[in-house]
C-alpha cells in the first residue's frame, strides 16, 4: 500500500478510508477474517479485497464508499497523538513555502504526521522531508506510519530536541517549518539548514507572545518580509429566501387583463426630458398613467423572487494559531 501512488484494486494490508458521510470517515487496514462494525451494518474485510477504490458497498442499513487514502483524507482521519494542523492551514503553508516537486523541507515537530503527509506529497517524487520530533515514542510511531504508507523513500524521521540540539543540517533545505513551544531557540539552526541561495520559513504558534519573540529572533538573524496571519474557516448556510414584490408607489389594486401579470397595477409618472437653453435639461412631468406592474419588471411573477443565498454564521470560529512567514535572501 502506498500513499505515493494510486492503484485500482484493494489488496490485503491496504489502508482504506471508509466514507460514511461528509463528516464521518474511518481509516481501516484490510485484514482477511476481520469485520468492521459501523452504523450501517457489518463490513467484512474480505468483501473489500479485489474491489475497485471508490466503489460503493451496500450494507444492511445503508452503504459506504471505499476510498484511496490521500493526505487530505488522512488529515481528517489520522489518530491524534497531538493537536494537528488541518487542511485550511496546511494549504496556506504549502503555498507560502513555495513547495514543488524536488524541494527539500525541514519540519519540527512531527506530531501526528498530519502536515508531514502533505509536505511529502508536495515535494515528491524527487524531493525529501526531514522531520524532527522530541518525543521518542511519537517519533517511532510516525516512522512506522511512513513505512506502512509507502513513504519511507521520501522522508527521514528523527528523534531530537531541536531547540537544544539544533537540526544539524548544513544548507540542504528550501524551506523550514516550525511548530514548537519556543521556536526562537532554533532560528539560528533553521538558518543554517536553509540553502545558501536562501529559502522560506514558517512558524506556527498559538500565542501572540510566541509570535513576537519569534519575529524578533527572525529579524536578528537576517530574515526579511515577515508576515503573520491567521486562517479561519467560515461555513455559510445556503438557504432559499423569498422577498416580497417591490412597492413601486402602488395606490390601488386592479385585476389586469393579461393573466401573465401580477394581480395589481401601479401609478407611474412619465417624465419627458426636453432641452432648456439655460439649464441644459428640463424635466416636464406628464399625467399619471395606470401601468400593470408586470410591464415594469419584465412580466416576472412572485415565484421569481425566491432565490438562493449564503447566510453567514451566527458564531465566529475561535482562534486556531498564527502562521508567521519569513524569507531568507542569499547572503
């Protein structure tokens, strides 16, 4: 099984993403003889072997889809060993770090590997990720996951406290990502890891005090173009809205002769624009004329005033974290 390459059919030992609903996805490892229980019924693993990825499998009370794993789906289903970054922040990080196939990236810390999978996918097939984790057990679990997902050739997972020991890399990276309690302690080491041609750095911190100290350290070590931003996801509720017909000065209700018109008429003042030698334009009001409302609005009926709109959320999402980006130019 490999996150790196797509294949058509499910095989023994594959990691499969079960899609039950938009917000309910479950990762399972296919093993003959085992059964997965979910709200739609029992799914035997043997029933998935040989089935094409993306297929719909009917169960007793419903159905599920079996999806090929991707970094985006893994982010939604990864077992949390730490707080993770989600797709909203990840997409901004990949863009701002200017990653492409062949790039070399340094990451600290690895955590649950949510961002790591997306970084690897961005730099494949000729790039490489050096990821560091200070917690020995988590570093080992991440290394095992990379191997199980067929990504070992594209990543080097290392157990090290980079704040105290540094990255110990010399001018190999195009970009550095930091998710640390005290990132300012390893800015010098991050600069040493970046190529002599320069590169980009991103620091993720939940507290503004951490951002301030990190920015001071970045400036002291020659980083430029410092920018801090926060990505917040806002879900708009799409709903149908019905508006009443506009009141264009109607003073009486009458039944129009044409069945296509709205069931009332309005009085409209007709203006005659004629030239005046002194002022240039002179408006002369003509007598009122009864005009069916349908003549004014293009023969539209009340059902035409129902439309779809996006209602903003009542409650704004809370704080996630600050992303600080900086550039190191060639010395």
